[in-house]
């Protein structure tokens, strides 16, 4: 049986939805899974009726796309392709038509009832700068917030997962194609996944807490101090310095936990508020952070991002900050402060990725040669101590620990998490399933 694949409904009251041609991710004749993203198009919203609305949805998000997935498995037949080529596949040239047929599917024998309406994964990206102008690909370019959401025509609540990320959160949340496609395929209930990267501040509990509590006056003091340092006649600022400064100030100004979201759905435009769950990682914690000598705020910069700064910023970091050691008790205090402050305001539940504590390759016969405390010199001991501290946090607060350590033990840390941070695809899938389960348990 051959089934025409239709775009299906997508509604934005007061706006006309335009779409580009379809970029196909699978070729004619390919066997596709149910829920697998097979193509995408770019979309835009234009005011209808000739009037100008008071607020334009997605005003800050230069990327807005719809990814397409069949609801049943089968062989894809493109026929007369919906791909036009050139700029017509980048810019909106069609009005969104829910009955438009973009391809066909030769259904597998076990396919159930299906009217051919595609599942829609909405994608949106807020660029760090409008100059990061990449047009081709799903969620292309450099974003300080990327998100994907999927809904149905019932118009029910959409559970939102906010991941404030570092390397070990990117793969499980954004997936192999960095467009939330695996999370979309696995999760059958309406949901939104939001990813905020660690550019350039690593999201340790201290930095997240300060960001959440920071007042406009405190931010102005930070901005004035930084701008004064770069224009005060010391080391000459280079383009690398200004790019770093702009990105840093964006990060320090507003907490992503307070973000709101426009949601384009089959039943209309929705406004999403506070996240249902906030995913953070113990890998973001550092034993040493930088504390501003005058203003007292904390920065935790990974070496790869500190190296991206120009000479003036590096001179400012060296002169205006002092390195401060952080104990496990300090980290625990800041986790509790962060969780309590966010929970009191938003009711969001925290999900925390713990650390792999052994790869199975450790061959220490005796710990006698190592100075105490062992956690200062042995990474596997430090990871165990960190995980025990997180268990203490979870025992006193409504927190879910995503047990990376247990998953690595079951799969084999040496093979699937060789450096303790970057996972294999198999391990990412296991962590993703745990995250989704925790999200929907929190939403219930």
C-alpha cells in the first residue's frame, strides 16, 4: 500500500505561515522508521490581514524550521520532489498547506491505520549574533539557545526540558544531528527540549545561582567594569576580545531558567513559561574558579574558551580575578542554594548528570604513595566523592540523579566513555531514555 505523506496542520492565529521547499535527509527508496526525521523546511510567519500585531512571535530566533517524520515505517518515494533547489529551498515561497503532499510511503506490512499526516518537529535557534548567517542544515549557525518541540492537535501542555549544557549533555539532548531528532523519535508525548551551551561560562552551580539571582544593577556594574578594562588604555583590544566580551555579557545578563518560549503547534500558537525540568551536569564543576576581586562574582571558564579570548580579555582575567579553591562542601552549598531559589520561583525540578567514577582500567594496587586527600590527585576518587555529594543533595531535595556512572558500568566505561565525558552513541541513547523518563515523571 502506498500512502501520500501530507504536511498536516500548523496554525498561527493572525499570521500566515510560509515554508521553503523540502530538504530531504533520506533518498528515494530508503526504508524509514516510524518517527524518523526524513526532511525539513524553513518557515516564517508574516502578519495576515494587513495589520501589524503588537508582538511578533519568534522575534529573537532567526532560525525557524519544521522537520518531517512519517508515523509508520516504510519505503520513501519522492516522485516529483518537493525540493526546488537554490534559494527557494531556503526561503518561504509557499503558504503552509496541511493537505500538501510532499512524498509517498510504501507501507511496511505491519503498519497500522494512518492517514499520511506527518509528525512535525519544530526547531528554533537564537543566534549569538545576526552575523552568524548560515542557511543550510537543521539548526545551522551559532546559537546561544536552540530548541525543538513537538505537539499534537489536542492543545495540551508541553513539558519543557531545559538543558544548560556541557559536553556530556550535548549528545543525549541534541543527538547525532544536533537537532533533537532522536529525542523526538523516542518521546511520544508532547514535549520541548531546550539547549543552552556553555559559551563561554561553564554552568557550575555557583555561576548558575549567581546568574539566577543577579539584579540589573549588578549586571550593569559587571558590564561597566569590563568595558572600562578594555577601553582604559591598557592592552589594546582585538576583534577576538570584543567577540568574547559580547558573548560573555550575553551569558551573564539573563538566566535561561527565566526564559519564555513561543510554540508553533498544530492547534495554534502557545506561550511556554518556566521549564518543567532543568538538566545540569556535575562535569561542569571545577575545583578552582575565578572570583572577581572587586565585584565578587564567579567565572568558570574551560581552557578551550579562555584560549578563544584576545589579549585584553586575558589581561583582565589575570588582573581582576583571583583563583579560589572550591571544596565539595562549597559545591553542595551552591547546589542547594540554586535548587531552592529556582524551585521557589518556578517549581522546576533539577536533573543532574553524575560522573563516571571508574573506567575499569585503573590498576592502583595501593594508595599509600598518594598524598591525602586522594580526591585531589586521583580523578576516579574525586568522581566517587562528587557522586556521593550529589546523593546527599538528592536525599534532601526533590532532585533526580541521572546515573551516568551506573550506565557506564553496565555498558563498559572503557569502550563507551573512555575519557569520562564524551559518550558513544549507545551510551547517549541510554542517558537520553533516562532523561525522558525523568521529564515525563516530573510533568505528571
